[in-house]
């Protein structure tokens, strides 16, 4: 036998096991990091998708604006051309009173 006395020191956790705090493990923090990383990537993907949609909408708006300008210019040119045609006198010498009845005059369609 040994000459040293045997001693046991108990911690409060040993004395009151029902009051123990759950121990955090390194595995759960890794899972949390992976979860947060995945959420960040999903959020980033949504952001880029929204950016693409906004860029596409802006492109469409600009295209529509240009088409509208072209349409207005074409209509203005058409009005000017028809005004000039009304002023001209026909080759056969008959007077042109501004009333046109020419089936060849067809206004071009603009999309």
C-alpha cells in the first residue's frame, strides 16, 4: 500500500448533473459555417439574377425609347412628304387642291 492518502475532488458539474450546460462541439460550428456559407451563396446568386433582370429591363426600355423616337421621326417625315406632295402640281396640268386619291400612296407600317 501507498503511504499517500487517496483524495477525490468533485466539481459542481459532478455534484449537480441536471444543471450542466450543454457543451458546444466543434462539429456544430462547422455545420453553422457551412450553412451560413450556403445561405450567402444563395443570396449572392439571387442578387446577380436580379441584376441581370434589371439590366435586361433597362435594355428593353432603351430599345422601346429608340423605337418610339424612330416612329415619331418617320411620322414627321411622312407628314412633311405629304405636305410637299399637296403643294406640287401634277404633271398633267390639273390643279391639286390637297385631296389625294392615289392608291400607290401607302403609309409604311412601323413596328
